[in-house]
């Protein structure tokens, strides 16, 4: 059996077995979830190795070839995204083992945790539009429940708001799929890609694409569709905030958008400059507006939530630039933001766990009493700002390089200057929480929580210092996978024949 179905089969199996294990012996649940997330991390590394030998691996469900049957299509972009998901899921899982010690219903938490991972993994490897919707909904519904996991009024309100806005996006995506199926009579991504070219640039072509962009903009929390995310982050447990910001908005929003734009609809900056300029515009709006709102926040996690809305704009700008350097920068940024923002939300969990508050004005003294948490925050923040030698520097470097190569000097200048906005709101947390002296007797986070933070710190340093290796191994191949455009369909059908 191909390795591809295991990406979503393992967490789905976990979600099924966890309620049973929880009845037998509760510690079994913790061991089991840790084993699954670690296995997914190893499997993602194996996937990276496979796509270096074979550009596209296709698994036929039930041995039915496309477009008759459902297929799983796995290329370098899929391999990259599975690795990002697996890394953040593993770190969040380890952190949760001690973070959740005061929560009840841990069995339910880990069941939902496995479902959100299964949904994201399935969405990344599927080669079928309807199953893309199914996996998207599995992840989304699990996330609604996890945001409300604390069951307090704040959590329930945030979850309800998130669910209403999120389902508007989901239903729009489903309607777009229905319109597309009515037009092309297939849902296989490769087959859709081929048939779409027969009515390229027609009104129905742009209508379907526009509906999908709208749906994915909600999932990615881009301005002005962002209001659910700053509410959801303070409400959710810290490991879930880390997962939501680190990978969830990128998988359900940015990955799906990029995959469809480049590989299914077959758009490129050379042929569609107006469309790609719109992507740049939407990205810059998110960076500026959400960044300015972040500056005004007093809630630790809410500030980081607006930061995620702002930072995701850089990814959209990179894809909007559209050349190899720009797309490389966007993919670099997905990894850099996942590691840094996943880490920053874990530090917020560590601080809230020790102090019982998220109010920045009440958190003075944490830097002295919680050195591991403080230095983890600093390294994550410096990477997010784009300071060398951290990985965040290389993400912004390639976006700037791509803008200059495309003749978009003002975009390059904006990307550099807006880093000052990132510095300003992240420095607000540093000054209020970690630099300011206080009389509070806080205690450092427990060992496993510190382990998760240090794990991500090490990855940020390794990825930054060894950026050439990271570029050659995962970033460059992922960028090439997107920029091959409509060749995606040819590779899928060729892989079915050959394997």
C-alpha cells in the first residue's frame, strides 16, 4: 500500500481509538497521541525523500484510475506542507501534555486534535475537489469545538462567531464546486485543470475562481475577512492557537488558494498580471491594517492573533509577485511563520499558565522568572521580524528579491519598511512582559512545555543557518511544483500510468 493514505489514516485511527483508550487508562491517550504525531513527522520526512526521486506520486483509491476514481496526488508542495503540519502538530502535542493538566475532558481534546490534523493532512494530499471540501470541513469543525474547549462564555462566543464566518466560506466553496462540476462534469483536480482550458477567461471561469478566492480568504483570515481569528486565538487553548496560527490558516486558506490558482486554473503573472497585482494589493492591506490594530492590543494572545492576519499578507504578496523568487519567498514564509508564530503562541500559553492573565499591563517580571519562555519569545520574534540569521530573514529576502526582479521596486520597499510595524507590535509584548521588572513570583513552565518551545527554537536556528540546504531540499522543489502550472495534470496522469 502507498504511504500517502497514512497521512490522514493515522490521525483518523487515533481519533477513533482515543475514546476507547481513555476508558481503559488515561495515560495511554497521551502516549498514543505523541506516538502518532511523531510517526507523522517521520512520515513527512520520508515523503520529502520520495519526491526527490519521483516528482509526482499518485495513489488510486480502490484502484480506480482518474478521472473515474478518487486519487491522492503527492508532489513536492504536498511534501512541504505535510512536513510543516507534522512539525507544529508534534510541538503542540508535547506542549499540551502538561498544559492540559488542569483541564477536564482530555480524551475529547485529543480526539478533536487528531481530527484537525487528519483534515489538514488529507486536504494537502487529495487530488479531488470534493474530498478537498470534505477534509477542509473535518479540520474546520474540529477547530470550532477546540476553540470552545474551555466552555466559558468567551470561548463559546468566539467559537460561534468563528463557526458562522467559517461556514460562509465553506458553503461558498461548495457552491463553487457545484458550479464547476455542472460545467466540467469532473472533480479530479488534474482532469478539471484540462477541461478548464476549454473556456479559459470566460465569465464562468472568473466567477468560479472568484468564489473560491473569497472562501479561502476567509479560511486564511485575510482582511477584511479576519474578524474570527483574533477572537478565536485568545479563546482556544495555547496548543490549538499554535496549530491554528502556525498551519491551519495556511493549509485551509493559502495552500488551497495557491494550488488552485497555479496548478488547476493555470494562471501566471506573465499572462494574468492584473489578477496577481490584486493578490499583492490584498496582501498589503492585510499587512498594514492588521499590523496597526495589533499595536493597539493589550491582550497577549489577541495581539498575536492580529499579527497572524498581518503576516499572512506577506505570503499573499509573494505569490502575487509570481516569479520563482517571489513564490519561493512565499513558501519560505509559510515555514518561517509556522515555526515562529507556533512558538510565540506556545510562549503565550506558558505565560498565561504561570500568571492566569493575558493582560500585558499585568505581566511584568516574566522575563526574570521565566528565562526559557522569554528567550524563546525573543528568538521567535526576531525571526518573524526578519532578522538574520533566522529563517524569517530568508523568507523576506526572497520576497524582496522577487519584487526587484519583477520590476516592482515599491513592493520591495514596502516589504522592508513594513517589517518596522512587525517590530513595533512584537516589541510591545517584549517590553511589557519580559523586560519590565515586577514583584510577582512567577514560576517557569513545566519541562514538557519548555521542551516544545526549545524544539521550535532549534528548528528556527537550524533552518536559518542551513537555509541553503532547506532551500534545496524542500523550498525550491515546492516552488517548482507550483510554477509548473498545468503540467501538474500531465504528471498526475503519467504517474497513474507508470505506477
